[in-house]
């Protein structure tokens, strides 16, 4: 863990916590905007995108601040553990101009070791991002007597639903014939999703394919993670399909995935197809955007006060 003195070197530090975060979030998230007084009252926000890669962008809202036409800064974006230690970080230097949006992007590789490490040190599903900023002139940082901080908290709206889908007369299902199940949350909130099940002939083998589709939505996209399992007569999971994706509306087709072959089901029909009914256990976790609290600031030149605030927030 870095020293407190190192943490205090930045004239401005912004800490953003996101609750209900997981590797399945798969959404574009934007932090609340924050103003840096020591850098000409410039206005900024953090753009976080997690899909195929985990990317953080520092964005200046040039049309929303009273700052200079351009400003050159050093900055660092880091992901922190619960105890404030750095899991991963990237540093950069750039000139941010006063135009609608001026940004720099730095990508963190989205790999299993990173998320496993994050799970071990984040017991509350809270992602903490820290952005530190220094005003520069050429290759040198401009001295500052202040060590200001801003804090923001966002919370993802997540809904989870589990149900069993019964497909009757399964053995009579033909290739390219489709069974459709439409469902919506018990609260009748968006989105409305359908599951399309069909048989697909692949290499002379009939595969059971399942394709989730967003039927109707007011919002532009959702983060969807799901598991669909074949259940035996005792309710045990046999084969399981797990996936996550960003679903947009309107969009006609999504990639279908095979879960099991028809021949395997027929060969074990007493176990899998009691009364010719295929049972699928389905669990969906849906991210529906997020709510954020206003930014809180701490303006201080006192090392003692700054140190206590740092430990409290990270």
C-alpha cells in the first residue's frame, strides 16, 4: 500500500465508489461531474466501460466550465481494494481543450486474475476508482499548496429473477421449430425478455439452442447475465449455459447458444424427459443503469485532516 504522503501529492483527488458492481455489469457508467477549483474551475467526469475490455476515460466537460481554453495535466486512474491499496493503475499526461468533450482513455486488461483478485479484496461488491490530477507546464508539475478531494457514490440497479421453463411434448419438436417464453419482472418494470428455444442441425446432430431477446424497452441497453440449466427428474442441474451480454432495443437477433443435444435427452428420457417434458432452470440478473449521489468535496491544506478523510473514504 502506498504511503499517505504519496497519496497527498495530488492537488486534486476524486474517489468514486460503485455499489452492486460485478464482472457481469457490462454497462457504460458515468460518474457524477466534479469541479476542480485549483485547475481553473474545470469540470470533469469518469467514463467507465466494461465489455470486452475494462476501460476508464477521464473526460473534461469543456462547454460546462469557466476554465482556460486548454489545460495540461498529469493524471492517474486506479482501481482500489477495500483497504485503499492499488489493484491496477494507469498514468498519463494530456492537454484537455475547452470543447464539448475532451478526453483521454486508458484501458485495463479484463482478465480472470484481475477479477479474482478484486473478489478477494472486495467483500461488498463495491468497485472503487480513484483519479488523481496534477496541473503541469511542459514536463514539470505546477506546485500547489492545496490537496483537495471529491467523493461520489453510485449504485447499480440490479434485479434478479429465477424460474423454471417447462417445454411439453419435447420429443416431437422439429428442426427450426421454435418454442418461445416471454417474461417480465413481477413489478412489471422494464425490460421484457423472450427466450427462443429451437432445434438446430449441426454436423448431422440436432442441438437444442436458446436465444434471449429483448422484446421491448424504453432504455437503450441493459446488462444481462444469465444461467440456463437442464434439470433432471430430481431437479438436479445436468448441463448449464452461462453467458452475459449487453442487450439493446430494437435489435432483431442475438447469438444463440447450444445447451444440449436432442439425442442425449432422448437416450436418457426417463431422467431428462419425464412425461416428455423438458425442464430448464433459468436465472437472470439484469443491470438497469444506476443512481448517483451528488459529489462531496473536501478543501483542505491540513495534512492531518486530509489523512483522516483518505482512510475514511477508501
